[in-house]
């Protein structure tokens, strides 16, 4: 949520970098944007409601903003409407200090009251303006000292970029519970919420740790902790290509990322499989530890939670231990029954999701061992977990996740097989068969993607439908949840995922001849049951799009108006294939509806506020 950037250099190149960096961060929020630069001893701010293009157009016509120092922001509104006045940066009363912020200042109302008594007036409805005025009120000529004092008074989450007129050669940055990286350049240094923003300038990155303050000049970077001690700067070299964060020739990041799935699945699976043995990086679960487990708790948000919903089915089948799946935003506030004999698995693409991070901390407090499945290396969730397994999906830019979901799911299969092998709850034959089938996933997904144009044709037929149900049983039902979310978030069509057997307990009253039912039937044992449920909705007027496996072709007769076939694979693994046509369908439906696919309304990629 919200993207921040900052620049300090020697060649008056702040503005071009800020705009270019913000462009790469627009996926984090895009309802308004702004920059502040130091120019002739004065802070000049340009900020506007709307996409980044609005301020780009304004800046294109201004030639007085050459500067060595600046900060920028792209916003996802939390406090106050998207508007010019609520856009960041926010300037302090004295005009000396400007601030950009990602996160939420939880005690901003109290701080506002105290500051108001001291004569501070507030122009915006934001929590961030309070930070600017607080710094102003504490400032006595030493900016680092002032920031330290302010961090004692601020509650909540905050990544901050700060500039001050008394420090024309210095950029300040602060991190607590929201991500912030430093890009180390030559005669110039950068800050940003995420790596793609600085990648065209440098591959040397330092991820600020919790409760750290960075003081950057063009030639030097010092890092301090909130108590004032100097901290060591750990620099890592980014080895992925800038291309990975570019659209290349695709119309949207989403379709590019859908098409990348065979490769990233292979990158995630194959280094961990040697013949029939699974090596999960440095993870070492002893038989004794696993035997003593009372349950596994999977905790996540959104699509990552949906991965957990699929995993519950196959983990319980393979491991024979109870597996709970819970939304992180619920888990963190409900006194969960978790102890040292619970394995908590946190799934997160960004590794920064506020609720998932809070759930992780809660689980550790209760004594559980926490394993995280994360895409962003070195992110907060990865850093704070006892064990971490990375999905090698590469940077995911489209707000709607696709390749991260698929790689997370593939890792969950490996984890389940690994544990069931150690526990001896799986036969050798089944274990080997599943490994062989897992190795086939990238190739089978390639086969589905090659036929994307036929899914596009189906999307063309149905894109104006306003009421859609996704139905399926067990694993198919869990995949339907993801299919429905994908469609909702990018096409704005209301849809619901329903357990096929549950419809008749009330919801079937919504079915009429304007309803499209997308039925998923891949599970051999349940195929006939799902077909019966399809008949029930068909006889009430619904149009049916069936997704099933190729081997079922002769069993379908005239039940469906359209059918998408996916290749046959072990039943347990079919979610990895079934989700692909659902992603494609959502993408093409949204495209036909003219939606802003990579940046759907009201959403942001990385949800760093609760
Ligand atoms: C939906 C989507 C979100 C995320 C959720 C969790 O397409 O991307 O539902 O899955 O916000 O985010 P991470 O995985 O970063 O914790």
C-alpha cells in the first residue's frame, strides 16, 4: 500500500528518478501521487489526485524543479479521500520539512490534538500530515535526533522518506512494520518501497530492518536503530533481471505473469527434487517433532489463503493430522489454540502483508514454530519466521496474483509430501506417483496456455454477464474460491464460489436464466455428484461453463453450454491445472469489459495496513 521513493545525488537528477521510480511502484497504490524537491533552499511540492500521469504532465511543463534531493509518493488512501490535499508529500507548518509515508499512524488523533494545542493547523485528513507537524514541533536543529524522538511518539506502521531545508545534501528514511529498501549508487543513493523502483540505477540493495533510520548523502549511508545505536548495513546484489519487472511485449503484466507459470513452477520445484527425494532447502523437521504435532495451521490473506484452502484437503489426506486454514486478519484477534506442538505456515507473496505479519508474531508468541512460504527474499515475514521456503516466482507486478499462487501451491505439495514421507503416512507407490506427476506440472500448464485463445473466445461470449457462480466439490471448491476472487477483483463482476452440494440449502434461489455457473469437476470420485448439481442449476435456467479433465469428454453429453478441458493428472494435483483457465477467463473477461487489469480500482498489491 502506497509506494515511496527518495533520491540524493549530485547532478540535479532527482525529478526524473522520482517519476521513474514511482512508475514502478504504482502497483502499490494509484489514487494520487506527488513529489517534493529541495530547490533554491525551498521545498517545492507537486501533488495531485489521479494516476501518476497527472503529475508527470504537470512536471513536463515546469522547468524549475532541478534538484539533487527529493521524495515521491504514490497513494492508496487510508485516511481521507483521494484528493490533491490528501496526496503526499506533506509539508510541515514552518515549510522546513516534507514527508512521504507508507503505513498507518494509529495514534494520529491524539497527536493531532496535542499539536493543535501548540498552534499547528492541519490541511489534510491524513495521518501522515501529523508526522510532518510532529517533526516540526520537535525540531531544534538536529534532524536525526528529531526523528529518533518522533519514533518514540509514533504508534503504528511507518516507512518514511523525509527531507529538510537545513539539510540540502541529506535524505532521511525510517522503517517500522512497512517495507523500505535503500539502493546504493555511485555519487547518488536512493530509497524505495520495493526493488523495481531502483533497479534501473543499481543492483546493490540494503533492506532496512525493523526500527531503523537511514541517513543518506550522495556518497555515504549511515544506519541507526531507534535507540540511537549505529547499525551495520548489509548490502545484497540483486540477481534477477530488470526484464522480470517489465511488461515486454504483453498488453498487461497479468497475462505476462500467467504465461510465465511453467517456468516459475519449474524454478520452484526442480531444485528441490532429486529423483524421488525432496530437499526443502535448510528445512529439517525431525520425525519426533512431526509426530508430536497436534495440528498444522495455515494462515494467510486473499489468494494466499486460497492456496491454504486447497492445501488443507491434500495435507490432511497425506499427513493424517488436522490442518486448519485461517484468514490472518481473524487469526490475529481471536485467541487461537496454538502451542509448541503446532506448526504454523504463513503464506505470502510480498512477505509484508500486515495481517499475516501480525499473525506470525502472535503464533511465535504462543510458542509455535513458524514456517513461511514467501516470494520476496528478505521480506519481513521471511526474516521473522523460524523457517522460510521461497517461491521462485520472480517479481509479480499485476495486482491480481497468478504466478505467486501457482508457485505457493506447488511448494505446499512438496511440503505435504515431505512431511508424509517422514511420518510414514504415504505408501511408496503413491509418493513416487505424485512426485512424477508434480514434475509434469510445468509441461501440462504449457499445454493449457497454448490453448488460451479458445478461453478468450469463451470469455467473449460471457463478458457481459453480471451474475456468476463458481461451483465444485472439495479441492475443486477450493480452486473455485480463487477463480471467483480473480474475476471479482479485475472485472468487477459479482461472483461467488460455492460448494456444489451446498447450493440447495438456500443459495439456489438466486439462480435464474441470467446466471452463468462455472462448474469445476476434476475429482474422479465426485464427478457424477457435481454433474447432478450442474443439472439442478441448469434446470433453473443457468448457463453452464464446465471445466473438467480430458478423460471425461465422453461423460458430458449435453450438460454444458461450453466446456474447457484440462489435461488429466493425479486428482490431488488437479488444482494446479484447473486454476489456469480460471485465470485466463478472468483476464479476458476483464479485457473485453475494458477494465484496468493491472491496476483494478480500490486495490493495491502489497497490503501493508491491516
Ligand atoms: C489477489 C491477491 C491478494 C493477495 C493478498 C495477500 O489476487 O493478490 O488477495 O493474495 O493480499 O498478499 P500476500 O500474498 O502478499 O501476503
